[in-house]
């Protein structure tokens, strides 16, 4: 790396920040941030999922998930019910408003993917996806070894 080249992590952060900006542009009118957007989509695909499971799936701390869930509840996209087996846990479900919003989420995801990969061949899209998954795995492996 020459002294003027950005570190790889900085490039990835810049890309992530731009994707968040793109999502905010499309989500602001719905009172959703990119975090709530992803969680709502996950709940829609896994009705009854717990906050703890979302935290594990998304590799995000429980407090952050709890804040996002509260916002989704306050905006009437989801509701929660105490888990019958584990009284400390809650199961999450989409409201009618949340269910009606899923096609818009899908539209935004398709638009995001098309925007991010504009001009890419399918082979390049597949390679980028694979490389990003490897980056995540490498970082996860690092922290597993640190435990």
C-alpha cells in the first residue's frame, strides 16, 4: 500500500456510509432508518423471531436491537408477544402496516442492488458478494480467536 492509498477498512466504511445515505433517502418518508428497515424485513421473513435471535443473526448488540424494535413498534410496523417458553423473551410479528410495507422494502432492496452494481457483469456481482462475505468471515474469525 502506498502512503496515499486508503486502507481497505476505510474504503469499506465509505461504501457502507454511502449505502446508508442511499437507504435514508428512500426511507425517511416512512420514519425508518436502515437498521429498522433490515429488522422489519427479517421479522417479515421469520414471524415470531425473538429480539435475541435478530441480535445474533445481524451480529448487533441487544440494546441496539431493542431500540430499533421500539421504534418499529412506535411506528406501528411490528408488535411483540411474550414467548410462551421463555417468559423473558418476546416474539416479534408484523402488523398489517408492516406487511403492506414489505413490497416497498423489496423494491428498495432491488434498487439498492442495481445502483451498487451498476455496470457490473453477473460474474463481478457474484465475486463482490463472495469477497464481502470473506471479509466478514475473516473479521469474525479474528474475534473468535481473541476470546
